[in-house]
C-alpha cells in the first residue's frame, strides 16, 4: 500500500492540521498553509471532486485519497478508526485498548462535509480539570490521583438530516382558581380543547453513525455550529483519528424521525400559552422533502484511570462542551443525604409551628 504524506513545501517535514490556526502547520519550520491551497498543490492543481451516481448520489473516494488513509480495528470493542497513514494508532479512543492496523477504507462512503477541530489537546485537558473542580461529592483524592490514560481527537461520523414537517395536534389546556369563605375552600378548574397546526423546516439534525460512540454523550455535547462546516478534505484529518461509520442512513433514520417529531410537537405546544397546564391528546406529523448528508464532527475523547476504574469523557471539539461521569465519595454522599433530610425536617417543623 502506498503511503502519502502532506509534506511542507519549504522544508519537507510532515504537516498537521492546527485547530487554532485552522491551517496545515509545519512544526519544523513554522510555516502554515491553507487547506484548499495544499490540496490543489498535492493533486497537481486538479480540483478535488465528487462522483455522484445517478441512483443514490453517494460520493466516491479518489484513488489518491484512499492511498493517504488507513483503518485500525479495536480487538476489544470492534471500533474502526480511520486516520492518515502517517498517524500511528496506539489505542482505541472509545475503550482505551490497543488498536491495530487491518485494512484500507476502500468501499466506504466518502464524507460530504466536516467541521474542523477548533480546540486543541491542551484546551481539552484544561476543560477536564474545570469539569471536576468544585464538585462537593467528588472523592478528595480524585484531583491528585486521577491519570489521563488516553486523550484523542477523533472525527465522529454523523448523518445530518433535513426535512419539512407538517403537523396537527390537539392539546388539553387547564386553568384553575381558588377562593374560600368561612366554611369552605373552593377550586374551579376549566378545561379547553386546543388545536394547533403548522409547518416547520429542519436542517442538519445530527445522528451519530457509530455503534461504538455513546449516543447519550454525542447528544449531550451538542449543539455544533454548522456555520463552520466545510467541504470534506482529507487534510483536515492530519493529526487526528476519524471513526468509520457502521450505521447507514436507514438505520439512523428512525432516530432522526423521532427527534424531529418530538421537536415539532414541542413547538406546537409552546404556542399554547396562558394555561396552568397543557397536555398532548393527539398528534400527527408528516415528514417530507427529506435530505441527508454525511459529516465528520470533532470530538475529544478522554480516558481516565482512578482507583482501578476507567472513566470516559467526551468534549465537543468545536465549542468545548464537556460531558462524562465522575466518581462519587460514598461517605460524602451519605452526609449530603443526612443534611438534606435534616433541612427538610427543620422546614416542615417551622411550617407546622406557623399553622398551630
């Protein structure tokens, strides 16, 4: 298999994509290069183009791009990570176990677009430290004894769905008022049938296309700012990993439909103002003019070892939003519950004394 590098035209050293500069950067001589210009330079001034089959409009990889990329397979979780041939894969960013080279990415759908990394490894480490600071239930020794065993910048595959939704829904709205006399207290509740209908358009609703990526984590680090989305170029992968998609559009479509439908009903419900309560009774949502595109979105994956356990975290590589589970000090948690119970007891006693 041929190996192709992005070489510095000035000194010949390998280039990497620098998230802070948003350009390819040479660590050897300090020169930086525009992504588009470097792609034209590498391809002999021929514009990188897509092939669009008439039936399914799927992109195809150029032969030169396939030579630049390799795939590594994790023997533990089965995750397949795509990266440049010049990047050594030492471990899986999902489970932390060693990953080994298996094959090239021939036959895999080429991404339509990509959001380049905006934040670097140092910023991801700082975000982790900020994430666990000022957490009262955290074990006291976690701050000093946790060890970041792995930190990887990885482009996670997503399908971006767009469509228009036509919806009709019926809600039950309620209002209530209370009053009393010297003998009784009265409450009047009124019920209203509320009918709503409308049309709404959706663009770039993301669903991650990797079985190894934690769906809850991937949703938690949203939203991405799609104003930064770029046409896919392999040079953006320089210095990073890219997960290989293993869930196609048909598998991800139900998740997108459910998310779009739920958001549509929520939008209709938000127009029912002036009521003390609003309950959905029936709804109908029709989705039309569906569009999809395949994108790679930036995620920093961190694996942390503490007290013999592995903890995994994820950070949006564009916005810095950080998610993950922290260990809990059981003794502190018990004291917290005792204190909470004592506070509720004191409040209840005080209220009761006012009523006597």
